[in-house]
C-alpha cells in the first residue's frame, strides 16, 4: 500500500485503525465469542498503521491496542493471570516486530521506486545524448567546413569529409598524425600558440591564416579552435573548424585593386579638375586685363567724344562687344563652379523686381536694346538670394532673348508674385524652339538653330544651363515654353517668395561729394592708364604705381583715401601690399579695394583675410566702381 505523506495523517490512521479494532471486537465478536480471543482484531490494525504510516505509527497502534485490550477485556472478564500478561506482552512484541518489518519494507519500496525513477531518467538522458551525438556526427560529417579534433600533443583524433575535400588527406591518412602535416613551415609557431591557449582553457576565434594541401598548394582559411573537456572538466584536446576563404580573399584583393584604381583615378581627376580650375582662373585673369583696359578706354572716349561724330558708332560697337565678351567669359568660368556646387552664394533678402529693373537699365545704357521693343512689368516681390547670381540669371535670360529675336522684335520682362513663388518671366517674339529641341535647351552646350541676324552675336550654349543651375541653387526652378519655330519663346524662373524685410541693412552710405585721393597699384600699363583717366574724369586726385614696393612708398607719402590694388602684381603681390599697409599704421582710414582677374569665391575670401574692404573683378563696370567708391567700410564682395 502506498505510504502517506503527512505525519499527522500517519498518526491519525494509527489512532483510527485502533478505534475500529476496538469497535469491531465489542460490537461484532463479543456476542459471538464472549471473552475468548480478545486480541484478534488488533493485529490487522497494527499492520494497517505500519503499512500506511511506517514504524512509529505502527508502534503507536500497538501500544493503544494493548491498553484497550487490558482495560476493556482482560480486566473485566476475570481476574488477571499469567496467561493474560503473556498475551499482552506478545501483542506488544509482535506489534513492534510487525511495525519494524512493515516500515523496513516501506523504506525498501521507496528506495526501489527512487532507483527505478533514476534509471528511467538516466535512460532518457542516455537516449538524448545518443541522439545528440548522432546529430552532431551528421553535422560534422556533412559540414562544408573542415572539423578536426586533436589531443594536447597535436595528434589528429577525428577528421571529417570536408577536411578531406579541403586538404586532400583521407580520414585514415590523417588520424594519428600530427596536425603540422597541413601547416606550412613558416607558420608552425601558430600551432604552438594555439595549443598554449587551449591548455589555458581559451578559445581562438576566426583566426585567418594559411594551410597546406596534400598536393603542396596553399589555401587561405579562417580558423576557430575550442578546448575539449572530459567528464571531470579536464582539458584533453581541441576541436578546430577551418573555413575556406579563398573566394573572399580573392574578392578582397580584387576590391583592393579596384579601390586603388578608383582612388588613383579620383586623384587624377581631382588633379585634372584643379589644373582646369587654375587654367580657367589664369585664362580669366589674362583676358580680363585687356578687357578692363578696353572698357575704361571706351568710357573715356564716350565722355570725350560727341554723340554725332563719326566715331560714335564705332565706340558703340566696341562697348557692346566688350560687354558681350565679358559675359561670355563670366559664363564660361562660372558654369563649372556652379554645376559642381563650388560657387559661394551670399543669401540675403532681395527685391527681385528691383534687380530686374536695374539689369534692364544697364542694357538700355549700353544701347543693347535699341533695335528691339522691350517692356517691363514689375510688381514688388522679395526672395532670399545672392544679388550677383540673381542678376546673372536676369542678364542671361535677356541676352538669350536678344540673340534669338530679330530686330524690331518684342521682348517682355515680367516680375510678379504667383502663390508662394516669385516669378521672373522673359517672353520674346523670336525664332521659337521646336518640340524636339525644347526638352534639351537647358543642357550644356545645346543651342537652337542660329538665325541670320545672330551672326555677330555668337554664344557657347551655356547661358541657359547656368540659369537652371543658379535657379536650383536658390531653391527654385526654370522652364521654357514655345508654340514652335518662329513663334517666340517664354522662359520662366520661379523662386520661393519671402516677406519684405523690415529694414534695409545693405544700402551703401556715401562718403561725400568731394573728390578723393586715390592710389592705383597696377602692373598692366594700359589698364592703369585707362583707370587713371576714368577716375580723373570723375575729378579725383590720382597717383599710380606699377609694382608693390613703389605702391607702398607712394601710399605712405601720398596718404590716399582709397587704394585700388591689383592682387596679381609681380614680386610683392597685392595681398602682401594690403597686409603691409594694414600692419604699418601709416595709412589710417585707408580703404583698400582689390582689383583682380580672378573671380572665384576663395579669391574674395583671401582678399578679406588680407585686409581689403572690397573685391572687384575685371573688367569693372564704371557704375560698379562708383558704387564701391561711395560706400563706407564693408566686407569684401564680388
């Protein structure tokens, strides 16, 4: 019978069994037998108590049974005698013996059951271990990686099929031999280091090295080694996994070669691009010097000549073509910088209608609009932009319209707000654009068919490309529309509109109406003479120098209000002249204007760093020079 778990229940059973035995003897057997066999019902109670409760509950049932028998039966039936005493003693002795035997049997049953449970658990564990070993063996056997075991002396103890495929040795050839059979001689020290780490209980993870095949060829592998322990936890060997990384190594080498080639190509491209930029900058410098001299000379001739004399027409042609050449050169030098994102934009609140009106006024002053009917419709609208670059957009759109519109044709310049955009629109009645060419007109060097009247106009096909790039740099866009050949073209540029600023902070303040003492430091004789003549026409007192040292000497003696210095002077350049004059303290209040043929943003920054107050790019328009001479001290600009 199964034992009871609770101690209280075991002793309760002993008491209950004894009570049942007393009741059974009194109620059932007494009417039948009288006083005969008074102890017969107590033995089963003792057996039940010992079987369910163990030794001590059996003893309790024995003592309770002896007490009940003595009190209820033996003392009342007749006087006590020796036989009754012996019977009680036998009841106690036999009950105790039964309790011991049944308790021992119960304990033995429990131990047997526990042993059976342990054996069953061990059988389950053994079965699981066998299944795990079978799965591990299958994994090892069919793995794509070479899996090899060795003892602490480096002798191979297991060798899977992948190891045979990788190294060429069969299992029978490998087991029992030293692992050094696959290690090149120059890498034997690696094995000693690996075994030393294994003995310390350390693992080696993803160690890339070289191993040798049976045929002597070498193979790059990634190696992982882990210690192998016995049941007692002692390290008895190592297990290593080798992965063939030939494909990856080859890919890495190819990638390294490609990266090296790409790096070299990029370096060559950067060098070529830098050489191109330097060449273009030098080209611009060399071209701007004669253009500056020609531009100033024409200005002086216009002031000295008469409108009706025979040279007026020739002066107009020279003036217009000089402006045209300057614009072509600016577009050529700018388009590369703008398209590569190298052009610096000085973004400020800008009245787009004022910019358009100012540009149109310049065109009128230079008589470029005399052969066309040009109208302007402008409404106040503000954008955030670079004044010089936005002006460049307007100039290129008007120039493009003039090129493709025959004499007496009409051109309309319009600036209006549309929704959240500020719209600049140039519409002409010119040659128009065919449907096949319309999508490509903003591409570099793309031009429409030249009309007969355009023979003297020229062009490089970069103006509209520059317009699109500059518009996009301002967060805007540009599009062209044309009904077809001979029906005119409309080009529309859109910019994000902003609210008008509360104040205008960039308006120049005049120095005064009196003449200025001005020093010119310029090594080009023609440019220097024409600039001097133009300044003297404006009633300024002018001194000139052809190089840096003489310019410094004259500045310290003449004490000019303004010094216009060419930065490209031979020997001591204009930057050094500016730094010397600022550091010497001998020309307090002097305003320095850099005059240069280099128009990059870095040139303006360099001028600012050297101490210049303004930065003008040749050829300088007379009205621009007047504006700068009338300004108080401000940061250099282009």
